[in-house]
């Protein structure tokens, strides 16, 4: 079992796999261990509590390869979405399992202070020899038909870079609705407009405005 990152929606079922090897980035285990008491008593993000929290038993730094018979799976840690995020790359199929690093329609901004780092890491991700991408959050029809192309990465970097640049320049500037903001990629069919992401777009705008207006070092809550 591979853990994509430490967020509670991605570790809550680990207890079911306690008899299997659970692999994660070292930062994931460190974060879970540090927050273990609050996760188990339901005070970190609120109920439901995750108790017991089963920690990963195999960790790696940056990258590692594992083999399922003759199938190579390369695990990469990129600071995208969260600093411990992990994607799985199957070089034999040129296939990327992206976890929460990529979302259709747009990404959920969890760490606004790290967006410049995220953008740099998206370039490293794009440098992989990828034919198809399967994200955790995407259109089922696209996934059934084989997945997304590399243009999916381009749509995410466009969204983050344009939104970040605009609100850094003027946090109070009006931001276009999601369908207008992402019209270039929507019109090409690279991503689709899924209504719940309109709220995610508003939340991203609010979070970035708060970040740019806050003194350096201010913690911006994840939820």
C-alpha cells in the first residue's frame, strides 16, 4: 500500500492494511507521528477521529523503486499540494498515478506559501516520459478512456501561476469565475467544469488573499 500524503482523507483506512507493507515518504510518517495524538482523539481537523492511526512501516526520501513481479513502480516525492506528496510512475506503461498533485478542474491549494516551489516541481514532474495520467480527482469518462495527457499538468500550472501572480500584485483585485479563468483549457477539453470546483476556486482565492495580507510566518489553516 502506498500513501500519497499525510492528509487525513488519505490515511484513515490504513488500519485495514496493517498486515501489509505500507510505504510512504519519510515526511509523511514524521508528520503523522507528530500529529498522532490529535488525529486519534479527533481534535486535529475534528471528528471522526482516526483511532487507531496506523503508521507506514517503510519510508523513503525523494524516490524509490519497487517491483511487483516484473512491473517496476517508481515512487517520487514532490512538494506539490503538500511537501510530502507522492506520485507513482510506471515507466513500462509511461503512466503516472498522480494522487492529489493534479485535479480536474483545478487544484485545491493547501499550502499557499509553497506555490512557487510547487510550480518548479510541476516542471520536474512534466519532464517524466508520460503518456497518460490518472489522478485521484478526475472525470471518470476520461479515466476509463485511458487518462489525461501532459496538457493536464499545463492546465494546473497555468491556474496556480496566474492566480498567484494576480493576487500577489493586488490581493483585492477581482478574480474571474472559474469558467472564465480556465476557459483556455476548458474550451480545449483538457479539463472539464465540475461545479463543486467553483467553491474550491473561491476558497483558493480567499486563502491566497489572506496569505498575501498576513504578516510573514502567519499560519494559514488548511481547512
